[in-house]
C-alpha cells in the first residue's frame, strides 16, 4: 500500500492510475485531513475516512468516485466524524441495516459463495432444499422468520414429505441463519441477528427421530435379484435395460456410490492393468479400485460395444451424457424378483457380504472409500490398490456363488482406444 499527496479535484482523481495487482493505493489532500481516495488494481476509486480510534487505524468507506464528488465527500466526511463523536459507528449502522434486509435466498447465495469449495452436487442440494422446502420464504427477511413459523413448517413438512426431509430442511435453515449471524456483527463481535429460531425444535425436542436405513439384499434374496438383473442384460446392447443391468452389477460388486458409478468415464478405466480410478470422490480423494475377473469381463464387453466413442461407460440420453434416472428398470427388477431395493442398498450389501467372508476391516474400508481409524495411524498406512485385488476377487466370486452367476463368455477386449 502506498499513500501520496494530491489535490482533490475531479480531473486529478480521474487521472489516477490503477494500483499494482493485488495492491491498493491511497491518496490524501493535506487540506482535508482524514479523507483519502482509494484506488484498486481494477482502477475503482472510493472515498475513505481514515482515523485512529482506540490506537488502531480505522477506515470507513464513504462512497464511490465519481458518484460522490470531492465537495460532497468532504460534507460526508464531516457528517461521519460527527457520528463517531457521538459514539455511533456508521459501519455498524450499515451492517445493522443489511442484517435487517437480508432475505433467506440472499443468505443462501452468500453462504454458497463463501463456501466456494463445495461440490456442485452439494450446492445443488442446498439450493433444492431451500427453494423447494422453503420456497415461500425465499424473499422473506431472515429476521422475520419466527420460532412459531419454524415449528409449524417443520410439522407440515413432516406430514407432507416425511420426517427425514423435514429435519433436513430445518438443519439447512439453521446453518444459513448461523452463517448470517457470524457475518453481521457489531464492533464488539456481537451478532446483529436475533437468536436462531430453529433452536425451538431443540428446546421442545421436536426434531423427528429417524433411523438410518439398514436395508440390504439378503443372501436368500440374491439369487432372485441377480436373475432379474440378468433378464435386463439379455436385452440388446445399447438399450436402457442392458445398460442399467450392467450398472447394477458393477455397483453391487464394487460398493461404488450411485452417482460415482453412473458418471464413470472410460478414461477412468485401465483394463490392461485391471483397475478404475474415481476422481475427487465424496471424501475429496481419488479412489482406485482393482477389477475382479467378472467385472473386467463385464466392462470389456461394454467397451467392445461402445458407440460413437461415448465418454461414459453407462451413457444416457439426457444433458449429462450418462444415466441419471433408471427407476423404470429398477422397478422391473423389484417386480420380477420380489426384492424391493434402492441403489444405496447395493453399497450396504457389498460391505455386508465382504465382511461376512472375512475381508479385513482396513481393506474393506479402503474398498468402500471410507475413512478408517485414528487419523495419525491412517496417515502411516498406504493401501496400495494391488493389496485390494485379492479381496475384491473374493467378493466377486462370493457374489457369483450367491447369485448363481456364470463368468461372462464374451471375449475380453482391452484395446479400442482406451487409455492404458
């Protein structure tokens, strides 16, 4: 930062050059103590009151140039100094007014802007939660949302959309309110927002009690389930049924998460080395999995029938380019097998089957891409994907046994332009 003497007139100020990249220059006129003109690297110019208060230099932005002329900047300077003399901090006044006006939707956008490292899927989830569950509150100032409103909306959502969704909406509102409370503070660090109205649910013990889903496809159900999936896979290559059938078998035999498997790209596979790598997964780390013989054959067959160099292993017709919604086919599997299931149930089934055949806990955690154990211990253990190859092969063979599957008779192909 540099500070130089100039004359405060329109021509001189208009000719001031931008500051260096990442810097800000300040200019003063000795005839007007306490008033500065600030210039950013983009060339933006602002009037600033600079004064030492309680031993610290305090800067208060008065307005932008040229909207605020030098003459009016001097008038605003004196008015602001008068406020400070009366113990009124204009910055706090400005923040208080902003705290009074900020709406729920504005708080959401500020929160997402600040948390700029959030995954796109997480951002989408936040927006959907607020813009659907609290749609009629989006334009409402946060401070106008009362405890009674929160309690009543939570009750309505519970009845209409279920206890889990009602809790999710209110936890999101609670997080946005706490964020706004930390942003809008006075000079002492005290929040300018009232207490969080979602606290009503805690104080009245009104949060819905929900149990985590523990559904798995049991060993007795697996033969019928796999038979129904195999029926999908007998349909012609390129059809949605065949694609979903392959997808379901990949998920249950790897424990991959729904979206990670659906968006699997061909450039993430190395069939020559018999492995696949998921980039930037849910826990922010890349995840490499070895491929069992069965899965290697399944994916090699898909590669042999790859159409138009499609980027995704499981292509779809929507704008994403990969399968997204496949309820029609999963409903068909449920109808034919008598086994109701959700995609995440397949992940739980994978973990359950792996544990049942004695796969070591750390290997199972690595296969499922879960964090495991004490952080210090975890950092000293390097789980080479090759160490997971034998457990993965054992798991696939056990699924084949339980599901009465046969190895693919298709010839394995590892070329066709796939990176290796």
